[in-house]
C-alpha cells in the first residue's frame, strides 16, 4: 500500500516553481509533449478525430497523474531517481523515458475506449469542443498573466500614506516606457525578418505603422482606466501598484499587438512562430499553476502541490496544443489561428484593467484597516470583560464555595470551644 507524502503548506515562488517543472528528474515528460504534439499536428488533416481523441486522452491522463502525484508509487513511476548510473549518457537518456510509460499507456487506453464507443463519428462534437478551448486559452493568457503580476506587485499595498497624484507625470512616464519598448521590438523584428542591420531612422520609418497602432492601443487603455488611476493616486502604496500594473499590462498588450502585426505584415517563418507561441503557452501554464498554488496555500489547502505542478501543466499543454491543432485543420494555416488568439488576449487584458485596479483598492483598504487594529489591547480588554461580567453559573459556584468555607470555620470554632471546656 503506497504511502501519502505529507503536504507542506508553504507558499512557493514562481522561480522555484519553474525550477521544479524543469527538473532533470521530470524532463522526459516535457520532451515527450513536444514530440507527440508535433506528430499529431502533422496528422490532423488526415486523422482529425483520432488526433482530437489523442489530445483529450493525454490531457486527462496527466490530470489523473496530477491528482495522484503525492502518492509514493506514482512518484516512483513518473520521476527519475536521484542517483545517477555509470552507463553511457545516451543510454541513460533513452532509459529515462520510462517515466512517460504510465501516462502514455493510460492515454492509449482512453483513446481505445473513446474509439470503441464513438468510432470515427466523434467529429460532430469532439473536434469542435476541443477547438473551442482555444478561446479559453487565449483569454487565460491574459487572466493568468494578470494573476501572477498582481501577486508579485501587491507587496506595497499595505502602505496607506497620503500621496500627491501627478496625472500628467504618470501618464507621460507610462507613454515613454511603453513606446520605447514598442520601438525596440519592432526594430528587432525588422532586423530578424530582413536578416540585416538597420539604423534608427530606417527602423522608425519601417515600423511607423506598428508604432501608430501601439499609440492608439495605449491611448485606449489610459482612457479606460483614468478614473481608477486617479482614485489610486491618493495613497502611496496603491499609487505605486497602479503605476507598475499599468506598465506591465500595456507591455503585454503591446507584445500581442506586435505578434499580430508581425504575422500580418512581416511574414515570419513557421519555426519562429511555433517558438513564440510555445513560449507564450509555457508562460500561460506557469502563471496559471502558480496562481492556483498560491491561492490554495493561502486557504490552508493544497489542491496544487509542487508534485502536481508539472503533470497539471503538461495536461494544460496538451489541451492547448489540441485546440490549436483543431483550428489549424479548420483554417488551413497557423497564421489566422494565432492572430485570432492574440486579438482575444488583448481584449481580455483590456477588460481586466479596471477590475484589477478596483480590487487592489479594496485590498489596500483591508490592509489599512488591519494595520490600525491592536490585537494585544483587544485581548486585554476581552480578559478584563471576562473578569467583570460573570455568568449566573459562576455566581452560584462562588456562593457555594463561600458557604462551605463558613461551615468549616464554624466547625473548627466549636471543636476549639469543647477542648477549652
């Protein structure tokens, strides 16, 4: 009977989470998802139903592994031992893929069950269902990024000191930072596309259209959040959070806008597109898993433990890759699919700007109220009240004890009188 490894409810940092997920003891799982996803992506045009079933089964398989990840048996089957052998490194590498056997066999069993029940007729709902998940993942990119950044930036929210808000200075600073970033990425993007060096003037002229788009997007974001930024500017901690959050949110929007522009106007290679989308998917998964881990730890629970983080992330990865594969079969190209996803991410981030600033203000008010409460004085007051406010039961008990003492005194006095007599 396998033992359950005891959970340690400690908050984990995002760098530690990335380190755990990239551990050499579990690296074959990451290599396997890259290989399997690539193979299935090439098969989607001829075996769409089978590919959809395979992606769904792999995602479910790793979800089950994540649910049982604290079991010692599951860890021994899905993680490499710490000790290193004396055999050749290539032999060790091949042998290390044994830890992927359990989830792959489980997925193969699920595919067999789905195929035996549905056969090849599952295309009516399986493929559309999996394709629709792409909308969820595109929105999740913005939501997970927001959650991770808020968790990182919220350290100063407890500082409720008064602060003079300088709207023009804050707006100008944000404009300069974001537009410098926009110019840098369009400059690098043009050099990567043309495979040659480019001076400042040529980069500015060549990227003028994108810079105009980034300015329009920034004006929209600043206009949408003007009231919330003004309200946040009266407190020091909240003003700092508002400024930093607006910067990172606008950088996120600018990057996605650049991805759309690059695909539409700069004809990037398929390899660079896959690398960029793979990185975006990886960061989305990391932020999602980290936010789940953080919130469950705060609640004194551990739905997502450190052991479950990698299999759950791989489960998300298979679901994401499957949705992209289904849409690729529909649109016959990755370009339209990715452009649609980036547009959804931009819209989701813009919708999250104002609620984030409002929620941070509520959090700041809670921190400010909590900082004014003296726990020690409250405890002393409660102790004083307890001693003064006696219940009827306490009064009766005290009277009985006094009567017993009186009887004992009277008995002692009588015995002394008898002895004297």
